[in-house]
C-alpha cells in the first residue's frame, strides 16, 4: 500500500477517534450513535467487498449473516447468557457455519445462478426467523442487556463507539493483509480467469469458499455489534433489500477498494439520514445519485479522492 494512501487511512481513523469528543463538545450525542451505525455497516460492506471486489462473487444474501450475528446475541440474551466472548464467538461461528453450507452449494455455480442461490438461501433464513414465535417472530425481540466484556461496559455509548472502531480497524488491517497475500492473489486471479487459475493448479473452489466463510464471519460480527447498539433484533435485518443496501455501499464507495467500503457505508448512512428527513421516498433521490456514480466514477467516491490527489501531485 502506497505511503500516501496509508497516511490518508490513518488520518481517517484518527478523525473517527475524535467523533465522541466533538459530539460531547457540541452537545449532540445523536452523532455518536449515527457514526457507530456508520462503522457497523462499514464492517458489513468491508466483508462483502472482500468477495465482491476481489473475488468477483456477487452475494445477494449477505444480510443473512448480519441477521445471524444479531440473533446470536439476542437468543443467548433471551436465556440469560450475556458473556460477550460467548455471544460474539457464537455470532462468528454460526455465521461461518451457515456460509460454509451456503457457499459449498452456491460456489458450484457462477454468474446469475450464484446471485439467485445466495438470495434464495437468505430468504429461507428470513422466513425461518419470522416463523420462530419464541423469539418474537415478525415483531422481533428486545435485548435486555449489552454483551458483557467485564470492565468494557458497552452500555456506555462512548465505549461502544470505540469498541466498534477498534473492530473496524482490526478487520480493515486484516483484510488489507489478506488481499495482498498469496491467498488474495489467487482470489483476484480467479476473478479474472478462474479456468486459467485452475489449469495452473490452484484449487479455486477452496479459495473462494474460504473467502466466503471469512466474509460471513466478519459480517456476523457486524450483526453482533448492531444488536448491541440497538438492543433489538428482527427478521427485517435479513431481508433481501438489506443485502442490496450493502451492495450499494460497496458500489458507492468503490468496488475492490477496502477504503471504498468504509467510504460507501459513510455516504449511504449519511444520505439515508439526511434524505429520509426530507421525504419517505428518499430512495428515489438516491437512485439517480448511484447511477451518476456508476457512469462517471467507476471506482466510486473513494476513486474520486484518489484522482484529485493524483492531479494535485501532477
């Protein structure tokens, strides 16, 4: 990663670290909650970009793992289990196990078939949780307490914020190392030409399945964080529309750029917040904006900033 880009990323994370202080000084605690939501969805978008941007796998069921992570926290809390390590471990494990089964089947197809199979599995899970009346069914379920990490009190909004920021930074660093490793090289090579990579001797299916499972585990962690922020979980979080929103975040920020996933989540959540205050039909405004990004900024919003920096150097 070039030094200039590394410095820009460090500056971005440093700016996020000052949000609680700014929100306190401005007496606007709402922005602390808003930026926590931004970072939670940045983790979800980052997880999808790992397989979409670098592996060429268009998963239209990624919200299923977001929901599984949330329900892992909610269901354990329902039975009085609030240990954070157990809750988050379960969220990661359940999401990864589901992805292992779904990926093992879906990755035997490609193109539109892959998209539709991931969507079908996600909808199956969505309707499954709607039918679970013990856990609230369609109405969802409230969560009595935040995950218990001992001295780390997630009931404090500022501590929850920094907890989410730390996980985002950790996942960003891990994803960056992953895509630059031999594993990432194979993944990108398979995106360009899977048959040629197979002919060379790389087990493309196994690499893609491993990436699919890692991506789901990351998204499941985002779901566990979202459950802690909202103290509520419902099947709505697993709807296909939510998967579409995560894809929009990746496209908006820039496919195949880890920074783009974070920038895209920021842009989407902020646009949702501002436009929904103007009209309930805010997606009618977002649609044309997304079309303009796709037509004139193929590397997304993050790509525009890189272009400006290059022009400034020139």
